[in-house]
């Protein structure tokens, strides 16, 4: 029991720290790529205290709840957006044997719980009594329904290849030649995951120029900060799942396994930030077309390819 508690404590501490590192990195990467001066000043050298300044700013802001809002749903929506991503971290291994719980159906557990996180945005949009928030919540729901299918299909392909739904089992079955074999599934999974997180260029539910901040329009202070934290935790979860499913997780030469996992997660998190800086927001019709005309057929092709290779290898 003590060993399990220590594992939980270490995992929780690590995965609460990683989103903060990703958030700080995003400030700096965007500052360099877009020549933003603001994030480079707080605290002196290279703006090292920018994240601390943001935290103090959120803590000082007044907590406002609109008069016409559904107060109970409005208050719990940020928690619903954040907690599922923290729960998912329990089943994702950082190293061989370093995992909170090794479930036999860990992959489908992770995907199911990730889908719950989107409900936080839908609840926030409905409860805010604001037409912009409601529109953002509806867009979140449409995006979830569209991109959940290619996400699950791509994950099913690698589970079929490994012959197990246990995430540590998938990493142990992984071979280097899976990189080209499962490449289509990896791209589909990563892109669909970005869309579920509503990260640019898939941020139509927020779209500041159209609907202010979508479901978060009426939120202030620490409740707004929880939505921001949920986004960064989501980036870490998506990068971790992509790493353990398609990039071999802790497998790699010379370095310790946990360090390989963190290196891969860091590289994927950088790509997430890079895409935000580089690509404009998709229109709603473009976003839906990408899911149904692009990603779903590609995921089915990957499933068929996996099935053929598995049959031929018997």
C-alpha cells in the first residue's frame, strides 16, 4: 500500500509540474517566433517570472458569477474540464514499471476519460447565460463528436498491432519498424487530439474575434485559470499518449527510460506550440471536413493496413 501511495504521489507531483513547464515554454516560444516583447521582461532574465506573474494576476482578479447563470453548474465546470486529464495520468507509464495503475483496458479508459474533459466547456457555455458562451459550447460539442471517431480508430490500430489494450503492454510490444507502419495512425491521433483540446488551429469554440472567449467568456480569476491549466494538462496528456502508443514510450538507447519519455513528450509539446504560432484558425466547415473527409478515411486505411500486416505475420 505504501509503495502504491508513493507512486501516486510521485506521478501527481511530476504531472502537475509538467503543464507549468509547457505553459512557460509556450510563453517563450511564442515570444521568439512572433517577436513579442512582453513575456520577456517579467523577473528580469528572459522573463523567467512570467508564469508567476500570470498566477498572481489570476489570484487577484475578482470572482464574478453572472446574475442569470446557473450558479452550481457554472462553478463546477472548470473542475470538470481539469480533473479528467489528471485521472488519465494514472494509467500512463513514465517508465517500465513506473505507472499508477496498469489496467487491462487502460487505453480505452484513457480515451473515455479524456472525452469527459470536453464536457466542462459544454457545461460552462450552457450555464453562463451568454449567447457567445452557448455558441462556444455548441461548437465544443460538435468538435468532440467529429474528432472522437478518428482518435479512437487510430488508437485501435496500435492496440490491434500490440494485441492488448494495456498501455504498458503496448509499449512493451512496440518495435522500431512500427514508426513507418503506424505513421498514418500517429498523425491522425495527434491531429484529432489537438482538435479535442481546441488548440489552434482548431480553436473555433473560442475564436476571440467572433465569440470573445466562447465558453470561458464569463469566467474570471482562478476559475478562468483552471480552464487554462486544463488546456496545458491536456497537452501533456496528448503528448504522453502519442509517445506511449506510437513512439515507443520509454524505449531508447543509452538514456534512462523515464528520460526518453520526457524527451519525446517535450518534442511533441513543442510541435503543439509551433502549430499554434504557424497556422491560422480553420473555418467551421473546414474543421468538420478535415475530420470526416480527411482523418476518418485515413484512420480506416491504417486499420486495414494493420489487419493485413497482422494476418500476413501469423
